[in-house]
C-alpha cells in the first residue's frame, strides 16, 4: 500500500470513538477490536442515508478520519486535535432534558453517555488527559488494512517522522505519524462560567508543556468564552437558536490570557507551543500580531499558523472591501475567516494555513446556492472541489499582487470529524486522493491563462497540488516541529 505522503493539519479522529467509550467502565478505552464503536481504527464509511442526511442537514453521523480511512486516503502525517467539547453545546437554551439529550446525541454522534458526562462537566483538564491517554493506548499497535500492516505512532519532532519513514522500508509496516494538538484553551479548566483559578490554569499549561508528546500547537479560542481570549462567531444554522456565543464574543485577551500565551511561547528547553489563531476574534488576532512586534518577541521567528481556515475575501478589518473582487466574490465574508492583510502577514512570517473542507466556511451562501448540481459523482466532485479551488485562487492572487511567492504557505486542514459539513463527494479522508485529482484539474485550467507579477508563481498544476497536500506541510514541520 503506497502512501501519498499527505499531511492533514487538523482533524478529530478520536471525537466519536472516545465518546462511544463512555458506554462502558472504565471510560476512555480505545478498543483494539476494529469492529467496536470505541476503536479509533473502526472503518465507518457513509451509507446512502448518511450522505443524504449530510446533504440535507449538514449533519455528519459517520466517521471521517478514523485511522483506517486515513490509511486508505494516503495520509502519512496527521495533527490530531484533542478537544473536550464545551458543555455549552449541550447545556443550552433547550429546556426539555430528554429532547436536549436526543438532539445533542443525534447532532454530534458521540453517544448518550458522553452527552451526560459533558452536561455535568466541571473539569475540562481531566477530560483532556483522558483524550491524550486514548491516543497513547494503541500507539504503535499493528493492524491490517487491505492486507497491509499498518499502525500509528505518536511523534515528538520532525526528526522522529523521518526516522519512521526510514524504518518503513525495512519493516514493511505503513506508519501514520501522529502529532498532538489541542483545540481551545478552555482545556486549562476555564470557560465554566465561574472565576478561573489562576494558579490552576498556569499549572495546567505547565503540565501540558511537559507531556512526553507535547502539543505542536494549541488553538487559543474556540466556540465559547474561555476567560482568556475572545472568540469569533462560529456557529451557523439551527444551533444558533439554542447555543449562545455572546459572552466574550469579539473581545481581546484577558490579563490571564496573556500569561498563558507567554508561557506557550516560552521556548525554554525547546518546548514552545505555537498559538493557532483560528477561532480568535478579530480584535484578539490584532492584539496577537501587535504582541509579536514587541522587541522581546520580534526576533523569535514565530510563524503564524491557521490549522484549519479560509479567506473571507476582504482587504482588512479596518477596510473591509474586496481588493480583488473576481476571486473574493465566491468567498464567505465572515470574521472567523481571514482578511487579505492577515494572509500576507502569515506568508511573511513563514507560517501556514491549513485549508478546511467545510462548505459553510469556504463559500458564501450565494455561492453554494448557485453551485451546479448533478446526479453524476464525477460532476459533483468537480463542482464541489471548485469551492476549495476558489480559496487557493484567492490566496495566490493576494500574495502575487504583494510581490510574494504564493505557493509555500498553503496546506490541508480538513477538520474532518469536527462537526463540519464537508464538501459533497469528498466525505472522508479516504476520498482525499480524489480531491487532489480534481484540484489539479482546476489548477491546470487556471494556469493556462493566469498572469503573474512574480514569475516564480508560475508552476505546474501537479506541483501546486503536491505542495498543498504534502510538501509545504513537511517543510513547515521540518523548520518548526523540533
């Protein structure tokens, strides 16, 4: 079984199986039996009903990034996101407890026992430790997929990834390198709508930095107020009627938030953790950029990372107009997405943006409404992959206009299993090779007539796709995951 050497900077393989593990005691057991719902290797491709439900409602009941699907999709390195679900998804405005439980379980697909646990959550950090242990339980265990021997291995540095690749030639075991990341600093036990205990919060970030498999990056904000950093509006559809994001929305960093941020970036003993700026409010992002310009941080070579994001097509928060109307028009002009000014800043920092595959994020409602429909799978794939290409096309336009090489800052950050409405036709990680193929078609057609200010931006369509799905990610990791 050949690997495509793909890298996914953001997905949630454990979200559903970890949730299902709460059916038995002790909880948090990652089953070595691939047939079990609580196994991170359980293969769960979508049925026709699953696809229809996703198409009509945006709900994803099937597993998108289990390790069998990642293997079949050619992913060889993955940044897995530890994410204790915020209780305010489940403890919300819906009054009837039975309906609340049923609705939450149906929408999230994590099991009724897990729903009960989250509703009563008083310690996000303890839940984080359970999720971390969930990955460690099957670390290195060999399974068979398609007649081939496969496993995943947690890694601490890019050098360890290279060692795994060298070992694969002799061992004949296909290995997926797993990099730990975290989504949301509420994991430090904040955001519980009570005053956080500073000593506890700082002790928790110190403990995380001392893990054997230290997170490479942590998403600072997420869906709800975490007492540390303001968040951007992120929820859409019917859930907005029940889950209130209002507290802390669009605010900046708190004094405690600054203390946590500085401890993350402290590179004592080479144990820096990069802040992932996805989900941060516009104000918080601007405060962070200004922070990096301070004399004590300016020379630290801290790259910006957006593990799973999209462009909004607007010039900047202070001047929210379309500087490049042709490429900006199809995009979703919301503040959780990133302004042209931020993409330029990211590229200049040596940073990376993992392009997410959530239709609701990467395209405007009008674009989705007018995207062509078809009953033929290959046509669906062509039309829906075009939504992702629109993001790529805008980034190249913005960076080329700025006189920058544009093809070294884009990667893949699917957000599979992260409660997303994925591109129709590309349901799981198993379909990533198809996405690469269709994206290459769009790139080839674009390059036939494209005119560039920077001559180096004229590269082959195959290289464009290789960079987005693999090369850029490997180069970013080689420089920063050390």
